């Protein structure tokens, strides 16, 4: 079963949901802005993606620029920022039990679920 971290206002995220829907595979949608992720959940996602916390941050978001840009942050501090400002999370992210992918571009989701 797949899980997609989804923002309904994001076109790329909506595209990824469509890819999952059209695939016929089972999936659940987690609207992370309505149901924010915990630090523990973020760590689990990072393990699946095999990336560092900064790799899933939308560094062009205003919250990042205003509060964190140019600062030397530890991984723990970046995770704290993602918990406090869930809008900073890169989207969409699709995971299964063992791995995952940041679905930008959407074609990465198609490859991941095959």
C-alpha cells in the first residue's frame, strides 16, 4: 500500500494522486497540512527516501526565507522547522513500506509505483 503526502492546492501533488488512481494500486492520502507529521514520522520518511532533512524542504517558501535562510541548522532543527511549518515540506512524497520518492517531476511517481 502506498501513502501520498498531499497538498490539495498543489498541481504536482494532484497529478501524483491521479497517477496513483489510474494505476489501480491501493493508496492512502495524507493531507499533511490538515494532519501535520510528527518528528518521528518525518524521520521514518527520511529513512525511506534515503535523504537528509534539508532535501525535503521547500527552501523557496516565505516561511523558510523569513526564519531559516542563511542559518547553519542541524538536521534536528530542520525537522523541528518542518513540524512547526508543515508547508515547508516538499510535495508530493509517495512512500510504501520500504522506500519512497519525492514526486517532482510526477514521472518519478510513475516509475516508483511500477
